[in-house]
C-alpha cells in the first residue's frame, strides 16, 4: 500500500478522478493483466497439446468482463478442439 500511496500522491485532481472511475468499472484489472501478459510471452503453452507456442500462436480471449482469460494455441485445430469442448 505504501507504494500505491506514493503513486497517488503524485496525481492531479483530474487524474485521481479518472483513476477512480477506471477502478470502479473494473477496467484497471484488465489493463494490469494485459501488461502482465508481456512478461509471460516467452513461455506460452498450448492448453490442448502442451506444445510451447511463440508469437505466431492463435490467441483466444474469453470469459466475462473483469475475469477474462487468455489462451494461446499452436494451431487452429487445437483452437477448434478447445472451443468445441467449451460448448459442452
Ligand atoms: Zn496445440
């Protein structure tokens, strides 16, 4: 919390208001999760066949707002298989 107070202390009135609205809408978590994804890029694994996937993989973002999940597949066959099983 100490770090957060330090960051908040540097913000203007307008910036604080904007941040508060962003947090209330649940958009901040998504933005943070997206930023965290940048650090995970090197070790993505296809959830269907467990093959390591690089930047050329197929990305699927799914789930309700605020609880979005991201999966990366090595091919469209795995992506189709995953969606097919999600429907059941
Ligand atoms: Zn696969």
